[in-house]
């Protein structure tokens, strides 16, 4: 109850000071310039291009920060190990939870040949591809891609066994 009494007194004092300041500065509002809508002849293209340059510069500075580079390096290592594991198992493996959403949405849209190119490229080349410095041939840049069904080639022994069965049926 004591708290509510103090809160009410504080609210009353704030209202009184607000009214006092408004009354004190009321004469100055008479000489204030009126607010007009923006003129039709004013071109804001220069302003927006300058704002875009500033935001691009800030983005480049943020991308060059050590934590950003460390995150890209970590994502490249995780992506390479996921690609190698999927190709070795001849089945798409579940994505690691530590992989960033950006990389996950990119990897899910790659086909078998692109995954093979990533595995052959290695971790450092994947890192450079993700940062946009040196792209890997036949691999799209890192962006969200539509999910693709990856067709892994049959194992050689299984294929040879099937060919042998077909040969025996023909003979």
C-alpha cells in the first residue's frame, strides 16, 4: 500500500512538472516554423545512394571482423565434413545443429556433382567460396536454394552384382 501511495505522488509530481514546462515554453511555440510536407521537386536519390554506400561500408567492416571470419571458417569445416560423410554413406545425412541456417539452406539445394566438387575442393576453398572471394566452378554462390533430391550413384559391387545377374538371365 505504501508503494502505491509513493507511485501516485511520483506520478502527480511528473504531471505537474510536465505542465509547468509546457506553460513555460508555450510562447516559443508561436514563433516555430510550421511543418510542411516535402516539396515535390526535392530529389532524394543522392541521399539514398549515400545511405546505401554507408550501409555497404558497415557491412564490409562487419564481415571483416574476426568473429565473422571465425564463424565462416567453422561453417566451412562443418559443411565439408557433412558433404564428405554424405558422399561416403551414399545418403543425405541430417544436418549438424551447429551449422548456420545460411549454409544449411544452401547445402540442401546442391546436387551430387556439386557436392563432389565441394568435397574435392577442401575446407579452405569452401571458406573462400562462402566469403565470395574465389568461387568453385559449377557450384552456385551461397544463397538459399530450393531443396534438391540428391541421386547418389549405386555402389560398384552392387552394380557389378546386378550386371552379373542380368548376364546369367540372358545366357
